[in-house]
C-alpha cells in the first residue's frame, strides 16, 4: 500500500492522518470502536456533517471517507474569521448535538476523554480546533477528527467553539494564530450563541465552562505529554501547558467585559 499523503494543518499531528486514494487512514486506539459506533449513528439519522466509517487497513489504522472541502491551516486564514462563518459554525454544532442526542453508546464503550472531565449526557465532538472543520464555498459544513469524541455536555462543545473561534485569548496570542485584530469578542460570543440557539442559563454558564474545561485540557497535555504520547509529547515540550494556563489567566482578567455578551442578542 502507498504511504499516502500526510494530512496536516501545519501544527503537530495527533491522529497521524494520511490520504490514500479517496480514503483517510488514521491511527486507531481503544476508543476507535466507540467512535465508529457514534459515526454509524450519525449516518443512520441523516447527519451529513461527519465522515463515514469504511473499516480498518492491514496496518490496523481506521479508514474513513474523505469529506470534500477545505479545512483551514495554521495560522488561520482571513476567510474563516467572518461573522457568517461563526454563525454557520454555531448552526452546524446545534445540528450535530440534535443528531447525537438519541445515540446510546455500546455498554463497553471506551472514549479518549480529557483528563478529569466529569463527562455528561451526550457524546460531544471534543475538539473543535479550526482545522477539524471542513468548509465548502466558505461555509463550515462538516466536523472531522473524532478521536476525542467523549461523554460531555452540549455546553462543553460550545465552550470549545467559543474558546477557539471567538477566540478567547489575548490579542498577542490571537495575532500569532493569524486572527485579524481588533476583535469584538463580545459581539462574536453573542453571534455564536444566537446561531446555536443557546438559552439564558446556558449563556450564563458558558464562560465558566470555558474556564473550568481549560484545567482538564491542561491536565491532559501534561499527563499525555510527560508520558510521551505522540503529538502531545511534542506540544508539551514546546510549551502548550504554559499557553493553556496563560489563556485561562487572560479569561479571568477579561470576564467582567466578556460577560456583557449575555445581556442581549447579537447586533
């Protein structure tokens, strides 16, 4: 078999994805069978925003269908930073959550959960890093890279989207990631929540959820990085832990201003 074309967003790869023909081959793990059950459910209820399961190759890697479109690379391009994109992402995430609500995981299900995460009533995507979103004609249409699908809440995923797509970090860090400044983070938070249809209690809990989940993210990077898990070892060595804690500290300082997003709809 050909080694295929490595798929990368320009940062360290965790999934080791390669494209061979029109199929994506990815590193598998104890969680893969559970993820395949999830993707099978999404297919069965007609959710078209996820890849389909093909099976495994002779090397034991999972094989998935290629989702046509374009995923952004890092640093993030201007075309994925518009209000239209943020609104469409909120709507896509809501469609996924509604589709997954009826999924009953297998009794023996194993998930690659963030260290310390308490879980929750649905199986969330778990990793809404911009490169895990596929676009067509400038609009987000699909979620890929499902290895961090795990029990959680709708709000956990929405918090991940807010953290990464508003984004909730300092201007210096945002500029380094390619974001065009200045950013009206209050307006962008409102837009994301409006597009998703988040209610008042959810809005009140969103920023605290971002803040709390950062600890689980930090613990995961530390635990897996120090254990030498591919991808995480490199990120931890390069300072991912410090970056996560710096983003969390920035959010603490910005909370008084950011909380205004819950006062009313996006204008």
